[in-house]
């Protein structure tokens, strides 16, 4: 692949400069100066770069830097006067390595100054004062840095370093550092983990290493552990009460919390209603948290804190991509970019204080431009020279710099640097708002996707995960902050990119489904973007079979990413939901024929007469509500059959299809027997009624909406609700994996395809075809049968992800997919109930899993790893958390969105269940410690 010369030189230059800096060949300032000269088209540097292919280019570049940027030391030059920390006088520190007669300060005097300094510091720390101002902190920091650089042999190099500090260079260096720190918030959106994004936001925007979140409802969350733990609230109650809604430093007075966070150099506290946040720094660093009150940027910190709270809590009960809250992340990021100018102003003031006296006051002129007023007395005038600097901002910010004299070249350079860089920073903020608006458009867009690369060719922004269809077409692979030629493997597209960049001022015609855009400012290359348009993201115009293949591939890709990004779900119940192409290998050698444990041949059949069936059941008032609980009447067969009959009545099936009640009684009695003859703890008649009832409630809620009023006819509705009742009839208490691996009669009969589901459908239809049980004589049985079988097949767990993809891609048209979604969602009705009921259903199904695991061991069959050790609460809790978080919740959320949020109460129950299992896991882990 041939890369265009211009683009290649640009990329290689930036890479080499970074390598030289990383390897210590050049320092940070030299690196930034090189990049600045490159961006400003320095002729000497550009001439040098033309010879980049020369094998000695690296050394030539180093020589260029050293020759141009080295500090020239003049022999026997006079010393530099600096203000003493302890005296109004300004002792002269000579350049000699020993104190001679020429020195203005003797060694004895210097030792005395050091002694006074030490005594002053000891007095401060013995007073245990926590009221150290930023000025004191910054001066102590400068002193510490100076002492750390003193060599063991001679103080001369460090003294020279101290003398030659260039305030203008330091301001410029901080400007670039700050700009880079706040520049790339948008790049966090291409991260798959919201937990990682929150940690990066705290690091980038607040300059803190870690954070802790305490909630009375959820417990204590530590970012370093990425987990919630149970909090003994009473133990920390007094300390927590003392935390205010403002940003404060943690003090030793908050004894318990101080002890908890003693490993950190500094901890900031913040209270948001009943939640408490602690932002930690391992070592003390600059942070906006220091400036929240002084510069009125508390609301921005509060906005970030609320975003973190919401993200952490939601990620506990569901999986979601940062793209889903991309607008919120971008809004927070751009607001912090705006506030970051206060860090810049603050650092300018601190650097000026190292040489000048600073008086800070509020300016009377709001929003004025940076300006400097300076006295210009005659040489004989002994009036102290000063300058005033007003920073353009909504807040009035003005400082008086005493000693800054614009008649001096060095002072004038400092003034111009402040003026130039602050105005540039304001433009940077303005451009950031424009860029965020641009990014937001593509995050919201469902028909386009944008990849943006910076001037070095690195990925800077991706508006959404790359769809599989796009990846296949252009051989794209996502690499975080990767170079464009690593991400794009398609030679044709690469050639077009490079050709476009080589001639980027020429308008080019392009009939492809993508566009290449140049990022430039003042004709300076800043990078480029590729925007792919709707053709690759829309699926509705595709042929049906092609669409199915595409959606299955996307479901498979989703599963692959799911396990990669959530390693904790490996070997859990989620493996039960993998599509057929991802199932475990089949066993081809049958070792022993299975005999089901607990098989009871003589089971009583409860025959009912129609008159008894029509009596109103006990819980008739709850029959149209999710609050109905089948467990309360599970031992009362007559009440259960009355519930089934009333559901038929409520949907007008009895009248519409002229149902024979005698035959219906026969059918229901036989159906109950077929369900319960194996005494399954979970897959029994209670579960069948529970799923039927859920289908009844959901479909009628859906039909109550105006837009779906006529979407389902009566035959389709009957096939759905009766399918819910019959979907597990004759269940063996084992999974399809077991049947296939054991080469059971059912697996052989149905060719390993939806084995139990086909068996359930066939069993129910055989009963309906018996003369004494056929209560559906007045119906188009062929149409009903087709829909009935389709619905039951959709309850196969291996169809889960495909069904979810199909539904979300085309749910407003395909009645088959809609009813399949309803019955599959209803299959988890027990799990969507309130916590005590949900837990009971979980314990029951896991009894079957434990029994299967033991039987697989006895028969020498492959054992399903998620079924192992389910008697241990920690193992069971881990399995259930993954099951609800990645399977049940997304299912209910998707269907609820389709139904105008009518299932929100079910989602709330699921969230509660996830948290309760998490608490049980934490308690079990604590008991084991």
C-alpha cells in the first residue's frame, strides 16, 4: 500500500517526535516547540523534513533541536535576584559552586536562612493546620521540586536550573498540557465499558485517580474495584452527616472516613442529596475541585457527579454502551472545557507569583478582553512598576502584577504570551462547542456513521460501534486510537483517502456511499473524517433472507463482544442462550440411555365439569394485572383451571370460536397431567399458566394503544395465549443440550433442532386433534397450527438474540415477530415479579439445573459449567445477576419501548432483583473472608 507523501511525512514526523521525547532524546518543551514550528510551516524545519527518508534523519532532527533550542549560558554573568521566602531583602545567589569572597551571601548566612525555613515549616505542621492556601501549597511544591533536583556532588546545575526558569515557557507548556487533557472527552465514547468511561472522566476532567460512591440504597462503590459492597451505614453515619453539598477536603476530624481513605494523598468530598462522593488523588495535583467556589463552576462538577451516579447505578442492572448516553457525556465534557480556562488563569497567577507580587481583585468590567495597564515612569523615578491584567470572562477577573515592567524584554514576552495564549484558549473553547454540536448530530443519526482522525492519522472519534456490514464491506476493524491505515484495510478506500488528502483543496466528485472531509483551520491540516451514509445501516430495504442472515451475524457479533467485554459471564447461564452455531460440540457416542429421575407413572387427573369451570376464581380481580401470583394457588388444581378458563373468557375466545366447554375441560385436565407427571420443580403446569397469563396481560396492554389496535386478529391472539399455556407441556426437566448430547429419541426425531420446543408443540397439537379434546373445531386449524408452532419455537433460549435483533429491526410490521417477542418475554414472567416471588422461581429452575448436572456426571455426558455448584450462594448469585442483566432486562426494555413504556414496573422489579442477588453475593463473600 502506497501512502501519499504529504500524509506520510506528517504522520511519521509526529511519531518520531513522540518517540524522541519518550526515549529522553528531547525534552517536553523541545517536543512542543518542534510541533509548533511544524504547524506554523517553519521553512528550516520543512526543508529538513523533505529528507525524512534519509537514514540519518533522526540524528539530524536531534541536532536541529539542540542547536536551535539549547540554553546559552554566559560565563561570569551576574546572578539573578530572587525574593527570599523569609525576608524582604533579595539575596544574590552566585553561580560559583563554593561561597567565595565575591558572593553577596556567605555560607553561614545561607545556613541560617535554611534553619529559619525549617523551623517555620515545623511550626506550621505541628499546629496541624488544614488551612494552607493555594499560594502556600504552590510555593512548597516549588521548593520540594528544587530540593529533589539537587545533585549529590555539586549544587551548581540545580541552581542554574532554578535561576533560568522561564515563566513564558512554563505558561505555554501548561497551555498545551491543559488543552490536551480536556480535548479528547469525545474519544471516550468509543469505549465499550461505561465503568471505564466514568473512571476516565474523573481522571481527565477532575485530575483525580479514583473515586468512591456511597449510597444508603446501593452500598459503597469503589472505582478501583468496580463493585458495590455492603455499607455499615451506622458506623459512618456521623462522618457522612458532616459532609456538605460543597466541595471540601476530607479532614482528620472525619475519623472513620479518613481512616478508610488514608492511602490517598488528598480526598475531596461532595454530597448530592443522600449520596456521597469522594474523589481521590494519590498525590496532590491541580484540579478544578480546588476552584469550584472561587470561579463558580460547582454546577459543572455536580453535573459530572450526577452522570457518574446514574451510570454506575444503571450499569449494575443493565448493559449499555457509552454511546447511549453520549449526549450527556459530551455536554459534561464541553462544560469542563469551558471551566478549564480557570485552571489556566490560576496557573498563570501561580507562575507569576514565583517572581512578582500579585494582587487579585474583581474587575468592574465584565467580559472585557485581556488587557494590561502599565506605569512608565522615567528612569529616575523610583515608583514601583506594575501592570493590570483583565481576563475576558463572564466572571470579572483582574490581577495586578507588581514588578512587571513592559519596558523589559523578558516581562514584555511574559505579557505577550499570556495575552496570546489566553485568547487562543478562548477560541479553543469556542471550537469545542462547535465540534460537540457536530458530534451530537452523528450520535443521534441512525443512518450515518462517522470516523474522525486527527492530524497524526489516529482515530479521534467514532459515532457508534462499526456495524458488521460496514466492517465486511471495507475491511474495517476497531482499534482504540489506532491509525487510519490500521483500522481501514480496504486498499481502494485507502487510496482514495490519500489521493483526497494530497489534493485537498480540489473539489472531487464521489458516487460512493461515503464522503471524505478535510479538517483544516487557516489552511492548516488538522485531520480528516470519513462519513458513511445510510446504505450500510438500513436493513428494511434488504430482501427478507438477506436481512435474516445479516441480523443473525450481528447477534453473533453481539454475543462475542458481550463475553469479551464482560468476562465475568463466562461459564454462566448465558451460555444457555447462545444460537445454535455457538453451541457446544455434540457427543456422537452414546454411553448410557438416560432414565429420568423421579418419573411417576400414576398421577391423578383432575377432571372438571363445565359448570364448576365457570365459577369465578378466587383471584379474579387480578386476572388482568401483573400482580396475579400463581404460586398462591399452585396446590389448588380447580382454581388453576378456572383461571385458564377466565382468560379465555376475557379474550372472547369462547364466543368467537364457539368453544365446546366439555372438550376444553378434557383438554385442560390432560394438559395438566402431561405437565406434572415428572414433578418438575419449575417446568410444570404452574409455569405454563404463569406464561399464559403474562401473554394475556401484555397483548391486551399492547392492543389498548391506538397505533396497535388492529395489529393482531383473534386467531393470532388465540395462538399466542394458548401457546403460552402449552409451550412447555411434557417438559423433561432437562435442556436441549442434554437431549442432544444424550442422543435422546426426541433429539433424533427433531434432528437436534429446537428439540424440546418442537416436542411441546407436537404434544399439544396431538391432544387437540383427539376427538374428545378438540375444542377448536370452529377455527381455521392450519392457520392456527402454523402460528401456534412458531410461537412455541420462539421460547427456545437459543433463539433469544436472533429474535431480539429481528424485533428491533422490523417490529412494526411483522406480527409473527411481535407475538414471538411477547411469548418469549412472558417465559420470564416469574423473573419480572417482585423480589421474593422472583427469587422463588429462580430457586426452582436451579433445582432442575443441579439435577441435570448430577445426571450428566453419572452418564458421562458433557456437563454444563453454569450448572455446577449452584448450591453455593455466591455461584448462584453470579449466575442470576448475569441472567437478569444480559437476558431478561434487555428483553423487557425492548418490548416496553415498543409499548410506550407499559412494562416499566416489570423493569423496576428486575432492577430490584439484580441488586438483591448482588447483595446476597456480597454477604456470602464477606462470610467466607
